[in-house]
C-alpha cells in the first residue's frame, strides 16, 4: 500500500499481523517477540521455507479485509503456534484460489444501516466495476502505465506544494514592501506616526497620472506659485514625456531653469527616502526619468504657436507630441482638484487656465483625419 498521507487518521493506529517472512538470521524460528530493531523481509520465491511472524504495521497499509475467519491460539509467542495458523491460512487460500477470498461486506456482515454509507458503498462498487471493465486492464503495459501515472501524481503534488510556498513567499515579500512604502509616506509627511492620512497625503491621492510623490512635494513647496500657467504646463511636461531624445536636441526655457533644478532635487530626495526605507530604487535613474524634451514645445503651444511651428522645435514625432499634451492636460486637471483639497483656489485656477491654453486646434480635435 502507498505511504499514508500526513494527517491520515488511519496512520495513528498500529495492528499486529501474521505474515510469512524470510527465515530469521538467528538460524531457526524464534519464540517470543523479535529483537529490537529487527527487520522482517518477504520470503524469496524458491528459497528457504518461510517463517510466520507477528509484524506490526500501520492500519493504513491494510488494503482489504476478508469475511473468512480462522481460529488462532491465545498465545502466538510460540513458533509452532504461529506456523499452525500459517498452514490454516494457506489452506483457506487454496480453497478459494479460483474466485478469491470473499471481502468483508460492511452492510451484510457488519450490519451497518446508515443510508449515506450504503450509498457510498454502492457507488464504490460501481466504480470498481468500471475500473475492472476498462480496456487498460488487459493492456500488458498496465503496471508500467500505473507506475508512470503514480510518478506524475507525485510531480503534480510536488508542484502544488511549491506553488503554495511561492505564494506564501510572495505574500511575505509584499508585506515587507508594504511596510517600506508606509515608511516612505511617513517620512514625506503624507501620513503620521499612526499611519493616519494627513492633508499632504489626501492631496497626493488626487493625482492619477505622473509621479504623485514628487508632484506633491513641488506643490507643497510652492514651486508653482510664482510661475505663469504656460510655465506650469511646461514644467509638468517632465512627468508625462518619457521618450529618449538626443542630449542637447531640446532647450529649456530660461524661466524654467531654476524650477527644473528644484524638481530634480525633490526627485532625488524622494528616491533617497525610498532607498533608506528599503525600497530598491536607483537614485540617479529615478531622477533621469524626468525628461525635458517637451518643455519648450509645451510652453510655445500654450502661448499660441501653430502646431507646424512647434514641431520645428520638437525632436519627436507629431503623434508623440499630441499624446503627451493630452496626458499633460489630464495631469493639470487633477492638480486643480488637488488644490481644492488644499484650499488653494488661486493655484487651482492657474492650473485650469493652463488646461484652457492647451485645449485648442489639432491637438484636441475629435479626429486627426481632416
């Protein structure tokens, strides 16, 4: 029988069974219990006459129980007594060699009257009949196929166990990352020591595109307070433009030189806090992701320049410019909502004005097939 599964209740019970075994290494059938640690082995075919021994095993190793009963002596410590029982069992097996030993019927022989149990026994009999009638029963490769199927089931069980371990490990990694992220929010002032969301955190929740942490730092530091709407849009273009451009291919308007330095300082601070909070962030790579390729283009567009004119200053395709300006408009509108949370109506009106300046001409046409 297969090894009992962990937690199998049958494995908690041991039974003593009389079994024919290979002769004892002590030279003759021994009386009394075997030596401590003695191992009984199955008899070899054609070998020495087997000895009947009392072998202790798990209840889960019993495959079937017969309804045939034989009388056994009260004391089986004597080798002759065990041998007599072995002869009786051999005679029983000889008499039922044709049809096999009749199995113990739980309903007829044990008088079990439970309806659910009877239904289960009937279902088991039907399944057993179907198994015996299966064409594979006559296949000469049956033993090989069963062994291969058993190996497959073992591999599937091992795979399922590994998946459970992977999910558990992933959950642990996620919890560790969550603790690090909460630490970042506390360090930046978005939450307090008890993880309650503060005004800064509620404002950051209004940003649904772009890096909300860096944007929130800029807004709360007053970087946009002294900038005109077109310059606000130009600075915010760094959060939506992510295409690579050749160095020196675009220029940064003079009015945005200092705000750009502030943006990079804030990005470096956020990345440093994340690193110190055990989040894997490359500080320089994090700062470099804020690209200035559309700064000048956006400022000129907000100031009323034609699309054909701004494309002469752009180093990317027309579709990229249109897509980025539309994303920038979504970001600017979300910042106006942030200002409502902060109670800064003046700054919110400035962002809405920047949105109005961008919403014109071919960039916001219903269709580009004109």
